[in-house]
């Protein structure tokens, strides 16, 4: 079966929410994937910042296989060993008293956090323009893009929008009626947009002053992506709510809402639930991801390779700016050619994402090696030459 044949079958049976697939992938190993026509790609997107250890990593294969052959699904009427271990590990990484609610995705982690904010007795949430927090109705109410929201209104209300990165606007928007301020430490879907250095510190100070929760969506930035376990550590703040997903399970579906300090007891029995969330197999995978990041010193590696990518691309004539931290790399183009670059990169054997008309997003596996990064830079520069010509 060729890619074209699979694509036709896909379009006959799968709901058309994503548009036509770029190709049909049949296999992955390390930082490479192959499509049904046998083409090989260097995967600089990693399932959108998900495959932290690349594809078919032995540590994840072993953890999932041994867990599934020991105990698979149980429901949350029962606790399991990997679930308890993962919750403890996340609390340890956060470094403060905290409680974890496990989900299957980023949007569900945000739904859980949204429900936590409602238990403060206040309802107003202050959110940044350009934000992406997910597609379920609650998370969608907190997601900025009008085109995503408009067809589904009315959505849960009492949301106040502020420009991202504008500390003064944030301070002006927060008062004693605000339940929470929600921001991404670096905006991912918006194309790797980094706020000014003091932004999270101002967000922390203003929420503390008004008794509101600081909720950081680290679904994309978390779990080592920026060279720290959590991007907020690089700003010296501690949030009340932290949402995680994407890289957490290294490809297995899992998310987490981590509530720090007093926020950890706002949800009480009956307030929330999930059938699959925190299942033994996904939590075992996440434990393997964390152990591998620790064991192989990947946080420092992420910083080194991220700098190598940014340095290698910054001086290309089509590139206005390189953004982000660690292996969350944005490439801002002088012209709105990101879609053309994405297509040409694919033809040249590179998978990356055109996040906006003029922004590329590169979020490769955290295990991308120096020589693979060098190959990525050389290939992408040639693609940028070709598209500029
Ligand atoms: C991807 C993403 C989400 C949504 O996660 P899903 O697993 O797709 O539901 C939420 N917030 C941020 C910051 C994301 O990048």
C-alpha cells in the first residue's frame, strides 16, 4: 500500500478535522521516521514536542511491555504502583508540597486545572492573547484563536484577555475578583513566543497580591523541553497550578495537573474524575522518560543542542530571528513563507512545523545528537535558500 492509497482510505473513513495528512508514517526509530513509500525523514517535530526520547526508545518499549504484561488498565477505583511513583516523582521534581491529578492529554490537564480555579469561590480567569490551551470546551474558552472558539460559543465565561508579555497590562487586569492567571511560559502554538524576562515574576507577584492562583500551562514547555524540568524554574517563580502532557509520556497519552501548596486540596472527592487518566501503562512510560532524562543528563544536552540549532540558523538571510530555549526553537522569517518552507523541508527529508505564516517551530526529540542537529541545520539552510530563490 502506498502513501496515496492510505491517504485515500483515510479520507474515506476519518473525520476531516485535521485537513489532508502530510504523509502516512509506518515506522519510527530514534530521530527518524519512514512513510509508506519508503521515504526517510529526520523528525524535528517529534509528534509535536511529544516523543522526548525519539521513536521506539528501548526504555519506553521495556517499561510499557513489562507493565502491560503485569497489569494494564484498572480504573481509578484502584491505585497502582507506577501511578503512585510517578505522582511522587513529579512532586519531587516540582520541589514543593503538591498533589497530582493525571489525565490523558493536555486539554484534559487544563480542564482539571480550570475546575480547580472554580473551587476558589471566584470565577474570573485572566488569559494571554496568542495562547493555546486545548480544544475541549473549557480549555477552548481559554484559547485565544477566534477561529477555534467562534463556532462553539457559548463557552464557559468570565475570561479576561491581556496581551502576552505585557506585564503592565497583566497587573492592571488582576484584582480581588480573579481566580487565576493562566499563561504559557513560552507560547508554543503561537510559534515559540518568549515573553520578557520579568513577565512570570510579575505574574507571580500580582497573583499573590490579590489571592489569585498562578496557573502555568507547561504542556509543551515542560518535562525538559527548555533545558529545565519546567520552564518556570528559569524565571525563579513557583506556580500554584502546573499543567503537563506532551513530553511527559514520551508518546504514550498522559497529562497531569499538578496543584502546589494549598491549591492541592481544592478538588475534593466527587469533584473530578477520569477512567483512563493515570493508568498503569502510561505512568510506567512517563517514569521511563524521566529516568532516561535523568540518567543521560539530557537537560544539559537539550540546552547545548538547542543553542547549536539557533546559532546555525540565525544568520540565514531569510531568518529575522531565532527564538525559544533549549529544544523549543522558533524561526521567524522575514516573509510569510513558513508553509512553503515546511513543504520543501518535507521533500528534503525534514519534518518541522509552520506554526504561523512566518514562524517555523522545531521541537525535536530531546535525544537529537550533535551530528543530527548539524545535518538538520545544513538541510534546513539549503531549503531556506531554495524557498528564497
Ligand atoms: C498541545 C497543547 C495543549 C493541548 O494538549 P492536547 O494533548 O492536544 O490536548 C495545551 N496547552 C499547550 C500549551 C499545548 O501546547
